[in-house]
C-alpha cells in the first residue's frame, strides 16, 4: 500500500517546481517579447547593420560579430534569459563557432542585469562605479582572453550546435512568429530542467559540498572568515542572495568595508555558478570557458585587487605614522 506521507511531500515539490517555472516564464515573457519584437523591427528596417557596425570594434576584440552586441546589451539591461531570446533570433544566421558562443555566454554571465544587481550591490555597501566598471571591463577582458586562447590553440573552432533555428523559407510574419514561439518554448523547457537540477543538487547535498570546498580558499584572496560564507552563497546562488546576506551582515557590523568590497567584487565576476552555467551550456557554451575559465579569471582578478588594497593600506598607515 502506498504511504501518503511519502507521496505528499513529493507532490508538493512538483507543484512548487511548476509554480516557480510558471512565474519565471511569465516574468521572462514580459521582458523578452518586447525585446524580440524590437529586434525584428531593427532587422526589417536594416538598422541591425548600422548597430552592428557601431558595436563591431568592441565585439571584434572578442572575435564576435557586431550584431551579437545586441545580445550583450539586452543582457546588460535586462536578464540573461532575455538575451537568450535575442540570441535565438540572431544567431542562426551568423555561422558561429562553438568558441564564439562560449565567449558571448561568458560575457553575459559576468555582465548582466546591471540595473537590478548594481542597486543590490550599492545597498550592500559597494560603490556603483567600481563594481560597474569591474563587471563591464572584466567581461570585456575575459572575452578577449578567451578569444585569444581559443583562436591560438584551435579550441572549440567547430560550428556551434544551436538549439534555436530559423527556417530558410521564413518570409511571412506568421512564420517568423511561430519560429519565435518555438524558441521561447525551448527556453521555458530549459528553465524547468535547470530548476529541477538545482533542486536535485540541493537535495543530495552537492551545493553544501561545493560551499565547504570554496570556503577555505576565499581568505587567500583578501577576505576574512566572516565574509567567506556569504560570498560562497552569492557565488553559488547569485548576487540577489549574497547581496541580501551582506546587507544583513552590515547592519550588525560583522563585515568590514574591505570584506564587503572583496565579497561583492568576486560575486560580480562569478555568481550563479550552477544555475547560470547550466543556462549557458543549454545554448552551446562550453563548460571550460563559462565555468572553470571564468572562475580562474575571477579569482586572479580578486587576487590582484587584494594585493593593490594591501599596498594602499600600507601606504595609508605610513602616511598616518609620519604625521604623528
């Protein structure tokens, strides 16, 4: 006989999963559908060509066509999910390599949702200018480095395997609309699968294991033990979670200003390590670039920042000693 006490929690989990997917999908469609329509209008008016030319110098530094600047710009001001929809509309006609898709996925992971996430960082105690510059220039720098590595070694130069497609015969608005609905449906399925995986990883204790693995490493990069747990949460689950915890810690005085800045700096470059990485893998990003390479780059940048802050702290102490 089936034990209802075992079935009920499972059914509640399934219900919560579908509810979360539905609410995420609604929020996604509210932002994404206007972005797709605007992209289509720009294409029909021929403005994508001019926008591409304007963005080409920046995107060209990372080995990307200028039109993918629309994808990054969408991600910067909205969310990676909205950027995925614009990517779905543009990418099939661009003949991209796996390396190029990995680069665009990587810069999206570093610099996205800036209006929302920068406001969280500001409330948590970090300046808008330094964190904003770190995310934008950090994304550009990592994109350039990753492009150089891939082009120099021949890594991931095979044609990208795209989930999204545009039928060669698409000429009518109805056909275009059906294609976009298909692509949006794929994105919603991806969201559902990733949410399911995240719940599974949390249930089996993988996220806790990852947290324990990262925690001893972070003090080496200029953070005290007080900042490590909060930073790990932000890196794994995202800035919204990590920033909220920092805001809570600052009210109690548990974290000093350097801890706050270092924590938010590392979160800014590497956050959502599981969920966002799975999202970008789903559209063709290679794990070595969007996760491991990004994590190594983020830790290297923070190490340099920590050494710079050490030098500035010593200089300030020397000046204060000389004035006594």
